[in-house]
């Protein structure tokens, strides 16, 4: 398992870059994400209270939406990693990455958001 001290050293090294490029920010985002996921205390997910339904109402209960599978064949590591995965599992990770970009590399974030909004 990856030890926290190695992640902290890598994060410190990337934060110390005098002229970081996009790849430095991506590495830093991934390292910070891993540190938060591996070494932060887990948050208890909020489970909504489901209403009690009578037996006759269960027959007409709405179906759960089927997972939206990402079809993104490509040659990059990212494309290969997300291809065939449930989009609901991918979007929280991407939201975290974009939040990190917004903090660490605002120009890159603004450019990505401009492209997304134009689609």
C-alpha cells in the first residue's frame, strides 16, 4: 500500500514547482485525491429514509435507472480507465479534479469550463 509520507513528499515536490505545467497540476490533483481518499477518515454516507409502501403499491414502484455506461474508447490512460465504467462512478472523481484545478491552476480550469460550456 502507498504510504502517506510518500504522497506528502510527492505533493510537496509538485507544489514547489516554479513553473508548473498542466501535467504537474494533473499529477498533483491525483496525488491529493489519493491522499484524501486513502488517509482521510471515511464519511458516513447519508442514507435517505425510504417511505413504507404497502404490498399492492410495490408492483407499480418506479424502476431504478439503469447505469449509464461510458463508451469512450481511446488511447490515453484516462480513456482506457473510464471506458465501460458507470458514469455515476466517474463524475464525482472528475468533480474533485476540476475543483483542484480551480484552486491550483485557474487558467486551465477557466479554459476547460469555456470549452465545456460551448458544447
